[in-house]
C-alpha cells in the first residue's frame, strides 16, 4: 500500500464501531490502496456508508489526516449526510480507545481524530466556487463576485430579451426565448465554448447546407433542410443574446453556477500551480455520483487531480439523471483516461452490488429493467455493470402491477391500495408514490385526500399547489401586472381577506367611478369590462390601490362595508410594498 502499515482492517473498525459486518465488496473498496480507483455502485448498495467507512479507515490507519480528505457530491443534503457520518464515527473511534497513531499518549481521552482537522465535504459547485475565490485574480475574475440566484438570473435574462433592439427571427414567446438563452449559456459554459466561437461554427454549417446543390431535379432545398437552416439561423441570433447576458453579468460583477465551474476549469488549465496546491492540500479525494458530472466538472477534476493522485470515484451508469445539462454516463468510461497510475497503469474497477434496501422480487424486477437498458446501440462502455444481488437474510418480497385506462383510475387505485395498508399510529408503514410528470401530482393528491390519507407533495410542482404559496404568487402577479384581476380575485376571496359579493360589486363600481372622475368622460359597461370613452380601462387592481374616501366617493364607496375597506387598505399597502421591492432578487 505504501506509507504506514495497516493498523486496523475494515472488519476490525466495523466491530469497534458496532457497525454491520461489511461485505467482501465493501472491504475491497474501504481498504483500497491510495491510488486512483473507480467504484461501480448499484442502487441501494450502501454507497454512502462505504464512502464514510473509507474515510474512517484511511484516518484510523494514519494514511491521511481528516483535513486532507476532500469529498464531493451533488447536493448539500448528500454532503451534509456524508460529513455527519464521518464525524460521528471518528468521534466513536476515540470513545472506543482508538487514537491517531502518532500521539505520544494515546490514553489522553481529550485527543480525537477531529482535533487534527475536519474533512472537506462539499458539492461540486461549491468546491469550484472556492477555487474561483482563491485563484480568480489570475484570470482577472473578482473573487468576491456575487452568485446570481435562479430568480435573479431569470430577471436579468427577461430584461435583456425584453429590451433587445436587434432582429430575432422567431415566433417563440419571450419566455421561450429566455429559456433558450439560459439553456444555451449553460451548455456553452459546460463545454468551454465561447458564444462567438459557437456562432461562427453554426453559420458555417448553415452556409454549407444552403450552398450544397440539391439532389435530383430540384433546384431548391427541400422543406426539411430549409427548416434546419432557419433553426440554425435563429440559434446564431440567440447566441447574440447569450453574449449580451455574459456582458451583463460581467458588468454587474456576477457569476452563475455554470460560470463557476467553467472559470475554475480555465484557471486550472492556465496555471499548474493551482493543481499542485490542491493536491498537496488533499491527499485523498472521493467523488460521489460521478456518472452525473458534466464535461466542465470533468475537465476541472482531471486538471486538479488527474494522473496518479488518490481519487476514488463512485457512480452507477444506470442512475445518470443530468443528461439535460450535458452530463453523460460515458464520463465513467473516460475515468481511466484522466485518473491512472504514475506509469500509466489503468485504475482498478471495483463494484458494490449487494442491495440493502429491497427484497428479492423487487431486485428481480429492477434487474430485468436494467438488462433492457444495457442492450443499446451505442458505443460499448469499458466499465461493466454488475447485477444487483440480495443482502443476506433477505425476504422474498412482492411486486404488484396493474394496467389502467386513465390517470384518474390509476390515482384512485393507488389511493385504495394505500388505504388498505395504511395505519394511523406513529411508526406505521410509510409509502411513496413516484410520478413520471408533474401533471400526475394533482389527481394522485386528490385521490389521497378523498381517501383521508395524510400526504405531502415533494417537489416544485407540489409546492406551487400549496394554498399559502398560491397566495404569494397571486400577490406578486397583481403587484407586477395591474391587469391580473384573476390573481387579485384569489386574494380578495381568500380566508385572509374574506371580501363578499356586495363589497366586490362596490369595488367594481368604484373603478368605474374613478375612470369617469379622472377623465371627465362618460362610463359604459360592456359585460365584465369597465371603459371610459377614449380612456384606457381601469382594472380592479387599480381600484384597490386607489380606494375613494367614504365622504367623497359618492354612492359607490358608501355601499362598501367598513371591514372590507380596512382589509382592502391593508392589501393595497402590501401591493405597494411588493412593487417597491421589485428591483431586488426574488428571495
């Protein structure tokens, strides 16, 4: 292995900590040499558990100090979970009488492994941000550049698109253009391509297609090729918006998430000293969910820790979920290209294939689906995938399925099934309903509510269906757009406001009265609209924010109850306050 001799085996450490006995596969991963290693870990195979045990093993044997460990994953939740497991177990080692090997007095109970420092467990993006903060000035990047939130990013893009003066040949809505600019900006940053470089390549492709003589007797391009050329032309025009977005961020001293990774990768490529510093700082690196790393993250990590540095990457080819932003499971197959021994030796590929979560029947069903995914027409990967195996003492399990005609029938069947198995007492069985698309949330939630089963909708779609959140969205909409009477009506009729029909009629009458009073023009009603001759319509939102005083508003105001007037005055102040804050980021 090199370095200090192994003091404690993975099995011994597990016994000391009172942990379950690790499998042979886990022992191989936990005790792997300090060298590049790729671990293919199936779903539910104890990946986080094994990674935590790997860190504890390295520290307990004196191979690295805790502060020489870097662990990267994708979410803050996963990073916090891994960091917590490592800290708890290092403390438990100290309680069990296991101390750092270089202490002169190992009986000193006040000395623990964590006294030597804390492991750095972070997300890929936050680590990239730290590289930019520490070394950004080498490329003229302000280390204190503010991170552009998703809400702030959308606002900036909307402003750029809404004020764009140059031509843009597209029938897409402004929101669709904003989404296209955001997506294209991310893709360019992830692949390290400048907007001008991409635009030149696109124009060259379009010109080649347009100048190629058509086959046969036709003298013009066919409809399909004309559509391709038009699409490429639009894409090159959108790249001008991407350039404007890039310039706007630089002018405001802002970066988004994709910028952090792209700039960090450029920094590492431009100065080998950065890699030298990070390699000396972190003697052991663990990369979680490696199958979802983007091209930019792959370049950054390879530039920092490639070529013989002790890097252990853990991933599963069948759990890649970030293809929409350029990630590819093929990144795992490229791991040996970037991370290999000093003499070019390819890293070993270890596996974790024992599934700890599921019974045998469920594993059989999962393996059947995975087998179907493995048969593809793409380039075969050099990294094999081992079928999931059941844990010791596993039960038989049961898989049930039904084919139903409609989503409503499916939701009802789910609710009936859960109703039969649900128990209200604490600690009773729990269940989760996984939906392929957000539109399925509503019928399932309604069916569960009718079956009187308590539930929680997880995800953005579920959050937006919460009444309190809908009220917030309605208030923001009414403050932003005075014509959004639908949003205001939700607030007026909510349990918080409780404005009745008579008061709503009085409010509409006040709007008509204000229109005529301000312009000196006769008012006429057309259905539900309120118009004054030659005057723009006054909406009900305007009426709330400009309530006439009772003594001056005539019969319209006198029909409004005092309670309604007080509530409407409070709502008007809320809308004014929101509008005054419209220049700040959404949070």
